[in-house]
C-alpha cells in the first residue's frame, strides 16, 4: 500500500501536480486549492491513495489524513468513482461532508459536477455513521506512521513508475529494508538503488513485457 509521497514539485496546474521522487516524476491528482498551495521547486508531502485499473495507475493526493479517509469512503460508494470523490473534496471540506451526512442533507453533494440526485442521496445513506469514526481517528498517530514509512513508500512509488508491479516492488523494498543498516534506509536514493540491484535488469524487462 502506497500511503504517502514526498519530493520536489516539478509542476502544479489545474488539478495535477508532478512530484519528483528518486529522480522519477509522478503525476498526482489533487484538489484545485491544494494545487494552488504548491510552489515549483519546493518540497511537497502528500498522503496518497493509489487507484489501480487494468490500463492505468493513478495517484490521488491529500494534505491531511482526514481528507484521505473521506476520499476512500466516498470512493467506496456505488456510483462514485475517484474523480467524483476528489470532486466532492474540491467543493466540500471533510467537516462539511460529515455535517451534511449527519443532517441527512444531500443538497451539498448535488452541487458537485457529475453527481446527480440519486447518487447524492446514496452518499448520505452509505456514509451514515462512518464519518463520525473517521473524525475520531487519531490523525496525529496516523500521520506519524505515514512519516515513518515515507522512504520505503516513496521507493515503491518510484519502482512502480519504472514498470515494476506493486507487489514485486513492495516485496523487494521490504527485503532490502530488513537487510540494510538504518542509515541507508533513511535515503530514498540509497534505498531505491539497493532495491533495483535486488530486482535486477532481467526482472525489469519481464515486468515491462507483462505490462505490454
């Protein structure tokens, strides 16, 4: 599970930012307000949700854990895909989403482009009772966990971007972390280099062939 991404902002416009991690640039879909808060050349940290499709891998990024939790709950509602979920968070804050659900009010969701009356009502029904638990989640502890796993997660993102299947990339990184001294584990570039050495060039060709 790729839970976060840290790197240098290469570009930020519309609803997408490109963040460089370990020499590889990754396109991350964000809310428009989030994109506007980024500056090219600065370091950015985002919590992420990786959406895997048969023909694509897409990263959605969030400024905090609460946004990520609401996104994943919305994405789990029938008829609400990731684009609609990020659309909701572009219009409503997590607190506003929670308040609307608590009040059984689907009107705020009908203001989001692409969400009709039936889907708006389904969001309210499906999320009833779930957002209160998300609000009570210890965000500080979750954020700390995300920070501790930033380097391995970033390396996995880089390997996926280079064509490796996520499962194989995660296994390689896990093995390297277990065998490497602590200092080397704290560097994305060092961990990426060691992981690539473990995977080997032959495997990269096989992964590319499987992707085709």
